[in-house]
């Protein structure tokens, strides 16, 4: 585990969470399904010492991909 700055993704755990979410959605899981899977996979972090890192990384990742998903569905971003 490492931290090299103050940005959300300047943390190994945050980068892992983002990568896992992107992998899951890339495999065809919906955002909700990916979130549920991550909650199970990262259960120690969601309620442990890395709780804030987990939730901030997940929220930031969802925020990053949300406009892309809307655009792909034919909606305006």
C-alpha cells in the first residue's frame, strides 16, 4: 500500500478500486452490479481503516464513467 500525493488516485488502494470497477463494467456488469461486487470484494476496506479511500475512489470513478455511459446510450452528456 502506498500513497504519493494528496489527489484521490495518488493511493494504491484507490487505483486498485478504480481498476476493478473499470474491469467489471468492461466485462458487461452494470454500474450497480460492479458496485455490489466491489462492496463484497473490498468489505474489509469499506468498514476498516481505508474506508474513506474506498468510498472516495468509488465515487470518483463512477463520476468519471457516468457521462460516457450516458453518451453511449444515445443520451446527451
